[in-house]
C-alpha cells in the first residue's frame, strides 16, 4: 500500500480540500425547500431542477401556441423605405402583409423618422394588405414599423 508523502498531502489539500472553502463544513440539503442560510444543495437536485425546467418550458411553449392560435397570428415587420413624392401632402401607399391573415387584423403603424410632424395610420385593412396614409412636411423617405394582430 502506498502512502502520500508530505508534498503529496500538501498538493492534495491545495487542489481538492482548500478549494471547497467553507462549503465543506455546511449542512447538505437534498431538497428544494430548505431556506436556511449556510446549507449547500445536494448534486442530486440538479436532475430535479433540470426536469422542472424542461417541464415548465414544455408548458410555456404549449401556452404560447394556444395564445397564437386564439389570436390567429401576430406579424411584426419593418418597411425600410416609405417615400413621399410631395411634401405637405397626404399620400397613400399599399403595404402587403408577409403572410395572409384568415380575417382582417388590427394594424398598428409607427413612423421612424427622427423628424417632427410626420403622420401615419393604417386604413382599408384586408387579410393581405392595408393602405398606409402618410403625411410629411418634407419629401425625404422614412422607415415604418408595423404590428398586425389577427383576431
């Protein structure tokens, strides 16, 4: 039988015992209910926690699917370039949805301009498109954010 010499013991202590620090002297809790300070969690609880996370993720994904089904669907997209041909004039532009809805959705539009007095709204909404009503005091193009929620 081999024994560790003093150098071997010092190495073992430094590498394995000292790194444990005060955790080596704490009570071990093999449950997920202990709230007492100074306890460490038993490694067997890792599997329990992993299983709970997987179960909650599965439930959450199912609920998201239910919400999407009950709402019909939600589309959010950007129109990178909205042109204005004449400043200080109301103009129309047809915007198509990336995917058709089963019923005409509720549409929210937001101009991204960095300039005051630009106005936009959605009108004549169908399952495949809407008419963007737009006004701008200048003829410079701008971007548009769209959220459409199927009902």
